[in-house]
C-alpha cells in the first residue's frame, strides 16, 4: 500500500448543477472558504452566470460550462475542461446535478428510467472517475461529495428510478471511499430531505414561513443548510471522514419520507 498523502490546501472545486439551489449555495460557500469554482449547468445558463458572479464577488475565480448528463460518456469531459481552466487541477468534486420523475412504477418507460439513472448515477460515476484520476496524478489527495437524497435510504411512491439511482449512488460512495482512501481522497454523501429549491418549486422561499407538520423541525430546509454540510465534507476539518452519508432533512427520515411530506397535522407529536 502506498503512503496516504497529507491533505493539501484545497484550491479548486467543480460543482455540477450549480446554476441554482444546493449547487449554487455550495459554490458560494466554497468560494467563501477560499476555493475557485467550476460551475456546470444544463438548461439555465443565466443561473450559472449568476452563480459565477457570486463566486467572483468573493474574490475567487469561476468558470462555467454546460453539461448534459444524458450524453454519456462525453459529458464527463466537462470536469477536465473546467479543471484545465482553473489552473489544471480539481481538489473537490461535488456531484450535485440531478433529475427525477413522478410516474407510477407500472407506467414507466425505459427511456425515462435510463434518463434518471444516467443523470443521477452513471453521470456522477464518470465525473468522479475523471476527478479522482486528476487528484491521484497530483498526489495531493482530494474530496468527492455526492449529493444523494433521503431516498438514498428510504423509498417514495412514484419515484422508483430516482430511488434506485440515489440508493446506487449511496453505495457507490462507499465503494469509492474504500478504493480511493489510499490516495488520500475522501468520498462522502449528503442526503437532503425537502430543500427549498427550484426542483421542489420553492426557489427563494423563506423556509421559516412554510409549515411541514410531518417533519420534526417543522419546515423545509434552506439550500445554504445543505451547502454547509457539503463545505464541511469538502474541507480540512473532515479529513478523517469517508464513506459516510450525512442526512440534511430536519429529521424527516425519522418519520419516513412519505409521512414527513404528507402528514398535515401535529397529532403524531403526542403519545
């Protein structure tokens, strides 16, 4: 076994799907931590440029590129392109881009299943390979953070491909953690519950004004709360953390995601 490299000062992060939501919040948080940031977008170029502007306002470099994770394997080239633009390195990869479906299992078509699996599982696999190879070549270690979901751990009606992909990404995280540890690369997952983002129809929502009786903390999460956990796992304080899945869900998984999002009252709080 080769010697594990000492963690280097993290300098460059690539975040997929950083045009809004958790990805944007993570980009800003990592910029505040002193990192240059590569930003990918799929349909919202203006959103990606807004993220880049926020990164630059914090004194860091930002690079922007389109990535379509349904076009594999060539979509993973974007990781290398952004790394090249930001000083020929990538110290952190955040696999954040994702998509879902709301179709009953018996009505699913193969194309829809493949699309969800490619974006949420196969694409992150290929992007992580590209980033890890560059990290190993530099010999300074690195961080990979995969954004999964509470549905990495528990299912939801109407989301079979999404649950399968996120569950797969969670176990892929563990396998990667085992294999990349000798190179000083940590690999962890962040599993959000309901977060106020465009994906949940709540962009720019003040989460303190939204009631979620079935979530123990009583509200959705803010994207910045998920980004804070991503930043911890991407930074030096998490140097001995690998192969873990960190729930950011207000306690939703304690209730079960179906109950957490569908209960309409607080009766459950009383015995």
